[in-house]
C-alpha cells in the first residue's frame, strides 16, 4: 500500500494545515488529485478527521519542542 506518493501525501496532511483542511473537506478528491491508487484513496477516506488533527498537533509540538 505504501509508496513515495502515499507517504508524501500523508506527510503533507500531517504538516500543512491548509492541505489538511482541504483533505478533511474532500478526502477522496484530494487523494485523487494527488494521483494515489484506488486502494490508497480508500484507506485515506477512512481516516478520522479528529484523530488526524490531534496527530498533526502532536507532530507540530514535537517539531517545536525539538
């Protein structure tokens, strides 16, 4: 399931607030526009938006606290 494109997309939605907002608003569309495979798209559509936001905040705090 994992590929460089999939990993890059995950990194983007975890680290870029604007990309995350677009993804939560239209997960399937954003994943399709990123050129991901149907299986990758389906796995992303299943992501819990609240959990995604919590994980993104945690990562941001770790980067900030270094």
